[in-house]
């Protein structure tokens, strides 16, 4: 099969680089009995994905690609993306802190969030971070808080209400979505046009139609509607008021095999087909891709602690479960993951294939990352790899059962050699206790002293 030009990887290189990396990680002691779970980031893969994105938009005159921080909220990964030339999309005070610590220029940071506090708005405006208001009420707050000479680019998020994709929870442009100003609601267009007419500093329209499960034509239809609104605002104001369109992220990722599909080139083609003027340079363009830049550039490896049989089902109990693959265990049909089997030495397993469940360590019956999956028969001490987990997996930890956040390593291939750099150490049980109130251990015994007059 001919690979699309912006897919800088082949099926063979994806699979063999994971195998080389697992083997080297075992040799280097990063995986094993005392280190039963880790995440791995393909550093060159991330750079190649950014290069593919740039290449696809090469004909768009003025474009700022930002990385959606929530897809991999780790400072060294964000710094890698900054070094590769992206900006950063953030959606909370915590993500803004990470983006600043990673070294992004505030002018290349975009703050989106449906619940910005006055304090967060004030801080973003002081820094010159771009901000997209999620509602007209938020615009009123900005009116009150905006300092003289504010450097922030200011926009408003609209919901084009074009409908959802195959995963309800990933569809941000349904009729009743909580995000943005609902564009098709009665009177909304007029209110938006008026909001721009009254505020000379309001220059950007933003939309994020949806993510995994949303087909490209649906995303394109939503963004074409945003373009039409920009033209209507400009016509009403009588000059070019809207200077940039922030198109959001949401390119779906193929979790079925190593092929990158759809590609950024297909995304650009879909947008151009829906609205030929959308990317012609009259508006500066901002993108906010998350999953598509990192998902296929990361994997999770976990030790098989035990195997057992239950009711005729083989179950491998591993250390990767809902704490790192939360969506997969809670919504297994929407978020299936490929799993590969490796022996204790990190070489691919060649045992006969049997159907088995790959379960996690949580005390929760749904904690199964792959159900009834045909895989080489797993045994105690083996390793499993959960593929394509570079986005939203090891950086969106669920602290159920007080399981530690796993170590994350970046890796670089140099021929047959793999070098590792630690991105984040595994959390220790001491740290878990500390963030669970250790310093206030007596709070409920002595913390009320003198208040109740007992
Ligand atoms: C999550 C999010 C993104 C990134 O979405 P992906 O599907 O990871 O590309 C972009 N913009 C906004 C506003 C988001 O909430």
C-alpha cells in the first residue's frame, strides 16, 4: 500500500521500533519485576508528526500549530514540541503552568476552557496568552478585566452544532454540547455579530468540532460554518475584523494498526473541499491537535504478574489497567487498544495463540484492557505492550486504588541501538501518601481543637 506523504512512518518501522525499544528497556532495567509498568515516547516520531503537520499546511500562508497539552501533559514532552516549533493549547491553570515551564512563548499559548475563573482570565491577559471565551458571559468578564494595551489575541468559541461522531463523549458540536456559543440557536448569530461589533479587540473565532470518532466531512462542515460567520461579522462591521480562525484539533487516530490514517493532508483536503476560501490566507489559522500528534508515538509496557483461568476464560493479570487506560476500561468498545505479547527478556512471544483477557491491577471488575483477545499465550513474568497510547494515556492518570503514576521514558533509535531519557520517574508510595494528606494525618483528631468548645 502506498503511504500518504505526510505519514513519516511505515508499518514495519512502527512495529520493529517498539520491539527494539522493549528489548532494550528490559536490558537497561527499566522494565521488570520491580518496575512493572512504564510509558514510552518516540522522540523522533513526535518530531516527524509535527513535520507532517507543517508539510500538510505548507500552502497556508499564516498558521500557528498549537499542541493540545491535555494529550500529553508532561513538561519534557511539551518542551520537545516547543523545540519542534509548535505553540500550546491549554485548558486550565495547571496546563498553563506546564506550558510556561516548558518554555512556550506566551504569544504562542492559547487558553481554552469552559470554566475560566476571573483570576485565570486576569493572569492570561497579563501574560499576553491568547484566550477564547466560551460564552458571551465570559466576554463580559473580559470587558471588565482587560488591561490597557493588552497583548492577548481574543476570540470566542462557537459550537456549529453539526452533530456528533461515533463516540458521544468525544463529540463537542452536538446541539446540546456544553462548549462554545451554540451557533444555530435562535438569535445566536445576531448576538455574536453584535458582540464583535461592540468590541474592536475581539478578532478571533474558535471551534473544536470533536475528536476521536468524528468523520472528516463533519469536522470540515463545522469549520466551514465558522468561516461563514467570520465573513458575516466582517461584512456587518464593514472591514476585516476577524483576523484569525482557530480550528481546534480532533483529527481521529487509527488504533487498529500502524497506519497513520486519516492524515493531515486528508484533513486539509477535507477543509478545502468544504470551503475553498478557508485556508487561502485571508485569515490566519490556528490548529490545536493533540491525539494525532502523539498517540502513535507512545506505548505502554506492563508486566504480567499472574495468569489464571476463570469460567473457561484465560486471564492475564498485568500492571496496566484503568489507572493508565481509563477510557479503555470504562468504554472498551469506543477505545480498543492493540496489545502485543513479549517474553521476560523483551523479545516477542511466539507461544501458540489463545483467547485471553488482559486485565489490570485495580480492584474493579471492569479493569480489563482487552477482552477475549487472541494473543500468544501469556505467562507470569511476560510483558504486554498497549500500542498507540502516547496521547491521553500515561499523562491522564486515574488515582483509583492509589496506584502510582508510572515512569515515562523518551526513546531515540540510533540504528539498532535505543537510548532512553527519563521524562518522569515512577511515583513512590511515600509520594502517594504525601499527596493524600500525610502532613495532616491528625487533622480529624486534633484539627478541630478549640473550635467546638468540647
Ligand atoms: C481536546 C481539545 C483539543 C485536542 O483534541 P484532539 O482530539 O486531541 O486533537 C483541541 N482543542 C480543544 C479546545 C480541545 O478541548
